[in-house]
C-alpha cells in the first residue's frame, strides 16, 4: 500500500485508516473502534483454536505490556468495551507512524486464498454440486495450517464456523450475516455489554476496577433487535421510475 513520506494530516488517507480506528484508545494513536467480542474469543476457545486466536485477538492486558515495554509509562486505555482488540491491525511502537494520522503502512486485506477455499466449500455444500472431497480437503487444509490435527466433516455449520474464526476482522462477517439472513436471529432482544471503569471504595485504598455492564441503550429498548427491512435499502424514485420498492419501505 502506498505510504506517503510527506502527508501527515488526519484528513489524508494514503495509508490504512483501519489501523488508526482499531488500536486501543488514548494509550496509542488509535480510536478503539470495532472491538472483538467475548463471544468471538469463546468461539476460538471452544475449538482449542490457540494459533488463530493469538493472531486475531489482542487483549487489553497484552497491549499494555507491549506498549509499556517499548515506551515505559503509558497513558491508560479509555473506552475499552470488551477487553479485546484486533491484532490483525495492531501496530506496535516502532511499526506504526505515530504522527501521521491515517497514513499507516499495513496493507488492507481484500481477499486471500483462505476465503477462496471457504467460498468453494460453502458453494459445494449449498448446491450439492462440485467436488465434495475437494471441498472437504480445502476446509481441513485451513485447520491444519492452524495446527489442528483432526479433520472435520464438510457441513454448512462447519464451513460457517470456519469463516467466522478464519476471516475475523477482514470485512466479511457483516456481509455473511446479511446474505445468510442471520442478523434478525442473532439480534433478537439481545444485550450488548461493555467493560466500565469504576472506582472501588470497598477498601481503604481506592482503586480502579472494570465491571461488565449492559449497554444502557439496549436496556432501554428491552434488548437489541434487528428489523428485517434493514437487509435492504430503500430504492429512490419508485413513484416515477417503475422499479418495485424493497420490502419494508
């Protein structure tokens, strides 16, 4: 990716802005957006997926250790909602451009071979056509690369599970849930939670602790629910252009 040696403003984007948006807020130049959830961490743990978890998730504690080892005293992390960050876009001190805003040097992954394998496996499962053995081999090749020793059968559940852990934070999950119409099931009165910093006054020496609490907006609405019409966008000008409006608009 092109990396300007002269442009420094936050308004220019000659590098990878996603790096800036993803890294821990306040302690680094990052804004702490799009943090991984505990549910994703649990998905790795459920499969003993140590390597892919390590290459995808960065805990707040480890980020503090890395930054402190490189810089000494560091500012505290603020607005930490889950305790996890996207390691795929984290740049340690010395790797990132501290004073050049959006102009970060990490390449943005648009597509890679793993996604091609998973696309083929999903197509074979869903269509009943293609080479079942080849699809199963490709599916398990990804797991073997991540140090799994066993083979899993070629099923839709396994393919989608692999997509989630393999392609996490590469811009695929949102569209997977849209195209498979999963959002209205996943977001059905659920509650998002966050790590909230509080002062613990239960001892003589006050100290900061983190308490996991539900997002107040979700509690006010009795949980977060996805409206099915949000799978689509309104088509403008249907009164005159003859097009059929999308459902819900």
